[in-house]
């Protein structure tokens, strides 16, 4: 039962990454477009909102995997010293979740700052924060041939 839940969680988490990456690209492109034109539109704002909401859902699924379902993190928690010496286990126990948490914080701080900014500054703030968040997401996503080594598309 636990193994089936872990597999299902990995499947959802794997496919949601593409939504987060795609929506992050859209949010960055909308901010870039708004920077070139002097207007911040509701569509620009919606792109940032959808990016952060998708990221929130993805992070929640990741937390369930991390704390409840993953045998890798359970193994790491039993002996963190040993886990830190093994690159793949360290990646899943520390690097991936920490990097994603920082990226999530950047996305949310960006959303808050955009809402509070003057019209003239919204696009610049959105571009900076959403681009940084997206770059961090891309940097700590488990691509093939990296320490986390996950397939690009997980199939059921």
C-alpha cells in the first residue's frame, strides 16, 4: 500500500514539475513583456499567481513524499551523517528540498512585492523574483544524469 502511494506521489510530483516550469516561464515572459511596455496588466498578474499556486501544490506533494512516503528520506533521517556522505541521498534529503524551499520563498516574496509596488515597478520586480525562482527550480530539479537522476517523464 505504501509503495503504491509512493509511486503515485512520484508520478504526480514528476508531472507537476512541468506545470511549474511552464508557468514559471510564462510568468517571466509576461514580466519581460510588461517591462518593455509601460503597463502591468491583469494577465501579467495572473501569470505570477498561477506560477505560485502551481508551485505551492507541487511543494505540498513534495512535503508528503519527503515526510511520509519516500524510503530515501526515511533512510537519510535514520543516519544523517552517513546520508551527507552519499551524494544521491544528500541530494534528496537536503539539496533538493532546500533549493525548492528557497525558490518558493522567492516566488511568494515576488508576488507580495508586485502587489505592493507602484505600476512602474511591478514588471521589474516580477521579472527579478520570478526569474530567480525559475532558475533555482531548474537548478535543483532532478534531471537525468544528475545525483537525483529521475526520468524526464514518469509513466504510470
